[in-house]
């Protein structure tokens, strides 16, 4: 386990229309603002935007990509800010805030061209027997 204060390498995620729509469909979120540009504009948005469930999944991916396939997400607590629109890029960054044995708490921030899209913490356990 890396020590408190360690920075995780950033992860750049291109925000394609396909990613946004597929994430909404995969999470069974059929709100029109996540898949229909015309209806999203009619509701005041410049385009479709990513739903929180897709963001949550990408935050989880960021953590498990770093800690490995045996990592167990114990708690994910996120808050959304600026929307993720197609054509932008979200960059996820993380910093280990706490380590207790084989469990770490990581502060995660995801930013795009409009500002901060997501902030939160993830508690992850990596069993010692599974570490290289």
C-alpha cells in the first residue's frame, strides 16, 4: 500500500457521445438529457450530459486500475459539479488520504474544460495476500 499523501497518476477519459449515451443505457437511466441532444437543449442544456452512475463507475475504474484486480471498493462517496459534455476530456486525479492496514481512503477529483465535474472519496481494500 502506498503511503498517505501519495498521488495516483492521472487518468484522461475522452468524453464521447457514445460513452455518455452507453453509460446511461447500461445503468438504465433513460432520462432524455442523457441521450437526446434536441430534448436536452429544450430543457436548457447545450447537449446531452453524463449521468452520475456513469461517473461513479469511472471513479471506481480509476481506483481499481491503480490498485489492481483484487481491489475491493468499500465505499464510494461522490458529488457532481460541472457537467461532462461530449467533446471534452475528464481528467481523474487522486491522493491517498488515509491508510489503515490493507485499506486506504483516496480523495478523487475529476475535472473537465468547464471545471470540477466530480469530487469525493473512495475507500478501497487490497488484501495483503493479493499484492505482488
